[in-house]
């Protein structure tokens, strides 16, 4: 007699998975409601951040990862914890600016692919420029928004010197 055991912690594929760009809290929308307020706008249950981002599957960021939320034109709407520590830019310095331009990403092309095709681009070894104009190696993950507003979530994770030597 065979038994079909479900993987521990796995959810049915139609249950939305969300991540907060500010506190990195991952959540599953099991009750059809996200956030503190009674509004339809989704927000983080843990910290109340005004944006939570829906993912196709769960994502586990590194502790040093910083998230940037962009609109459909790749302009910065919000920056989560870790972005200042990585880039030296305060959220106000980034707001409304094109994310690839303000960070002078070494390859902005993946942003166009994510926006046009609605696909994720994960684990890209790129460089960015900090506010002090220092080139810094990072691993970048790009996620398209799946709501009507469109948009983009950018996850920036610093790479160590040994990771840089291995990939570059």
C-alpha cells in the first residue's frame, strides 16, 4: 500500500506567497487578507510596510539582502532595510529615479527582459556604484510584479571577494 506524503511546509501552488521588501518577512495568503488595515491594499502583517510583493514561489533572501520596489517603468518607489547599508543611498535619494541608472548597474538588460516577458532573473553577478562612487560586486535577483500595476522587485545581495573571483 503506497502513501502519498506531501512535502512538509509545501503549499498548494494557487496559494499566493508574499515577501515584504522592508523586513523580509515571507507570508502565505491563507485567508485572502494581508495587512493591518481594512483596506484592499496589501501591506506587511509584521511591520506594516506599504508594499508586499507576490512571488510565484517562496524565496529566501540572505540576511544582508536589500530590496528595492520599482514601478512599471523601473523607477524606485521604496527601498527596504539593507539598501542603505549596501549602497549608501537613503530612500529619498532613490525615489522616482530609474533603478539601473541611479545604481549604475553593470548590466541593465535583465530589467528590460523581466519587464517585457514577466520572468524572473535570479543569481546575476553584477556590479553597482555606491553613493561614494565605489564599484561593489552584488548578486541581483529581479522579480516582475504580477498585479495590474506591473512593476519590479530588485533584490541586492553583496558578494564576497572569493565569490567575485569565482564568477568573474
